[in-house]
C-alpha cells in the first residue's frame, strides 16, 4: 500500500516538474538571434534590409534588440514602428507596455501561448496613428519564426505583411 502510494506520488511529481519545464521552455523558445530571410521577402512589404533581431526574456519582459539598414530617405513607414527599433520591450503577461520611439508613443499588450506570441499595439503622434497586431509563430523545429504584421493607419492604409526569420 505504502509502495503504491509512493510510486503514484513520485510519478505525479515527475509529470508536474516536466509540465512546468515545458511551459517555461515554450516562453523561452522565442529567445535567440533571428535573421530576416531576404529570399522569402515580399518586396511590397518595404521591410528593412538586413534586419536581425535578438530576443531574450528578462522575467516576464521580452527584450528585442534589432539591427537593420537605415532607409535611404530616413523615413520609416509607421507600421514598422516597433519592428525597426534598436531596443524594444514587451510585457508578455498581457499587461500594457508603453515604449517611446522618437516622437511616437507605442502602447501594446503581448501574450505567449505555446509557439505563438501575439502583440496588440497602437502607435502614433498627433497627426498620424496606426493600430494593429503582430503575431510571431515558431515552426515546430524552432528554426524559423514568422512575424505577421497587420493593422490600419489613420489615413486608411491597410497593413498586412509577413516577415520570415531563421534562427542564427
């Protein structure tokens, strides 16, 4: 009787630790260095050239550090605000994050569920705003990440682009 009870308790403990590790591992699976796959880039997206991102978790915050080629015109499309940013933070627990990028205020809420990270965002200044959603999805092997950018600018422009990154 005691042996059976001890065996059941041991099995439950192992399963519990395994599930806890798996949940933590899912959140951290977005971590790493990612490079934009230029071969799979839709040219109409006008995405930044040579975009690389380093994602790392710090508690419930996701820190995104980016490197990219500056646009020749010096003008950034509003919908890339937050993607084309050298350092950016997101709370991954669903609470609001506010980032200031130049004159822009960028508000967002982010959640992670398994291999999918969803960020709902609003960005803008007095004479122009945009709102939308970023959805980052990891491939089953964790070697590829898609970043789908959807949204709408205050002037009616629709934003719908997908960037494909590979893990470096």
